[in-house]
């Protein structure tokens, strides 16, 4: 499988149904602030259905 880099709107993504982790609002806010200062340094990993396989916390912070 070939990896691709695409820009997608955060509202077009959804977390995996198997993702059981819940993040505190404080943790989401801290990452959001860091992303505002430094940008998003690590991409999300999604499948063809725009389901997030890795990076749910980054997705929450970007919303």
C-alpha cells in the first residue's frame, strides 16, 4: 500500500469505533495551544473511509 499525504478538513474525519481512549479537556487544550505555536508536526493516519487510525488526540485538538 502506498502512503499519501492529503489535506482534509477536520470535520470530514471520524475516530475509529475501536478507539476507547477519552482525553481530558486540559490535555486537548494543551496540545491545541502547542499546535497554534508550532504547527502540527505529525500527521494523522486515516483509512480510505476517513477514519482515524492514529492521531485522535491531534484531531481533537485541531477541532
